[in-house]
């Protein structure tokens, strides 16, 4: 697949877990000042990784705070779990952050997948098929709330009754929608709703195959595949390895690269602020690949 014609953008993904809050503040400020195009947290109730008891901060609360300490980078969660909030609440939270950031929100969302955290809090965890339907309905409802004076909607799982949602987003008709997905039904949903697709695949090779599958899903949905930007996460290792991986990723058709600087498996994490500084120093060379 040829490289994307969309502008090449680099994001920093730094999930708000493990480290004290002042570390996260420093990381976001450094990334913003370094010139990253976007900065991302995540959305979970318990920490991911080997220690589920590690500290973790709420994603949307942190994102609202980071909106005020950053100046230029776009911001988001990669990605919000749809199951955690009713679409009426989520639409309101997103609009609030869009205003706090003066229109810099990138709205990432997925079905929600980490079953243990739902079990821990006795939250419903529907089947995979129902979760896809719920996300589709949630996006339809939120788009109405973001655009209509009063919204009425009735699906299998969600309902709006002449609902008021003010103010509207700074970005019109709404912040860019990023959908994290990989299954066939989710790719069809992505083709209908997304401005950006973020690959949830386990391997790079699978992401490349899914990228092609999304093109086909777009054509079936009567949508230009080029209308959906393509995003993928990659890990910062060494400068040379990271540059080579970025080059391969760009050549595979991805234009949004989210670079993770967190702990490597079986390797001490160290101070993540140092890793972010190293990555920031590499950013001009990464941009040169485009």
C-alpha cells in the first residue's frame, strides 16, 4: 500500500498510571513544548500491566486538566471505553474538554474490552456483538447531541427524549472521531462514523492487513477510503530502531503515529520524563521521514 497522502502527524501516548500526577504534568508540558501534534492518555478503571493495583488516574478528569496546561498540541484518550458512560454524559464531558482546550480535542472511542475491571465493579459486560451495537448507537446519539437543539433517539440500548445538550462543541460539527477497532463489524462501523481509524491489532502485520480491509469497508459504505486517516501505536526503543519502524509504518499507509514511551517488558521504567526528552529530540528526524 502506498504511503498516505494525509499530513504526517506524531503523537505521544502516555497513559496516566503508575507515576505520580506531577510526572504526568511534566510529560504533557514537555510534549507540548517539543511540538508533538497530539498527546494521549487512556481510559481505564484499573491499571493495565503486571500490577493491577498500581495507581491510575481518571482519563477524562486528567484530560481536562491537561487541556489547561498545554497550549498547542491536540489532546485525547486512546481510546475512551464506551461502556463506562451513557452517551449523554460522555457527550457533555467531551464538549467540556473541547471548550477547555479551545477546540483541540480529538475524540477517541472504542467498545471497551478489559472484562476484569467490569467484573470488579459489578458492571455489565455485554457480548462482543452487543458492544459493537452499543458503540454504534452511542455515536449516533452523541452526534445528535453535538448538533441539534433537542435530540430524540431510540435504539436497543440507548434512548434520548427531546434531550438538551448545551453548549455545542467548539469544533463543528464535532471533534474529530477516532475509533479503535479491528474486527469486521467494527471496521464497518469505523467506515460509517470515523474521521480517524486507530488499529487495535496485536501485530504490525495484522494492522497492515486491516488497513486494506478498511478500504474495502469504506467502498461498501460508499465512502472515500482517503476520508479516514489511519493511526497506529508504536514503541520508542532506540532512535535508529524507532526511525526504521516509523518509516515502515508510513510506507504501509499510516499517517498518525502514536509513540509510547512507557515501561518495556522486563526492563526497569526509569524516569519517563527522560524518555520523553529523548523522543522529543528525535522528533525532527521523525518528521523528516514524511
